[in-house]
C-alpha cells in the first residue's frame, strides 16, 4: 500500500572501455559470503543440527547441538 523505499547510491562512475558492455553480465558479484557451519556447543565434534534459545539446560544462548547431544540433554526415557 503506502510503502516508501529509500535507495542511497554512494559510488557511481561512467563505463570504461575495460568494463563488460553486456547488460546480461550485470549485476556483477564482487563478494560472496561463505556459509559457515556451526559445530555442536557441547561435544565440539559434530556439526550442529539444532539450535536452542533461552534453554535452561544450555550454558550458551543461543546454544547449538548435534542430534546426539540434543537427545542426551533433552530426552528422558527416550521421549523429548
């Protein structure tokens, strides 16, 4: 409805002969953030599969768990 979007352009320059002149090549990616995997906060061996927030059994907030450590800490008699 009444959305207003502000766009700020900080750097602008004219096209140079060394630049790619094909519009299909743009936008050009200059930086790609790498996906970082989070290890389990308990065993620090396996990759985290679950994350908890404000968990009374966890020492960190948020706390990352692999499936095995999560089931050890959050289950009783095989039930979560």
